[in-house]
C-alpha cells in the first residue's frame, strides 16, 4: 500500500479457491471456443476492487482491508483474496 497526498489506495483481487467449480468461467470458455478461440482450455473468473482511504497508518489500513475482505468482499469458504499495492 502506498501513501499519496494523505490518501492510500489498495487493490484487491478475489478468486475462487482451487477445486471450486466455476460455472461462469466455464461459460466464458465455451463462448470463446465457439468464437474460434479453440486454444483457450480454461477460464476462471474473479472480482476486482479498489478502495481509497483518507489518511491512516499503513498497518492499521492493512488490517482494516483484511477485515473488509473477510467479512464483505469474499466468501472465505470458497474464495481467496489478494491485497496489492497501487503505484
């Protein structure tokens, strides 16, 4: 996470855990194959979020973001999340 002008932005990527069925990804793959992209043999879909904070310490914000991911943005039974920095 990076501090910019008193603000901090984080990027969060949520993906299905390995082994969890992904019907939406399968539908996308079938559509791509139908469109002539037979080289595509797998698609997994996910979610992307950017959250901007006004001030705060990096450690506190990281903990807040983790809490937001666990309680709101992901289903911990079937999804993993990754918190990334934004330059």
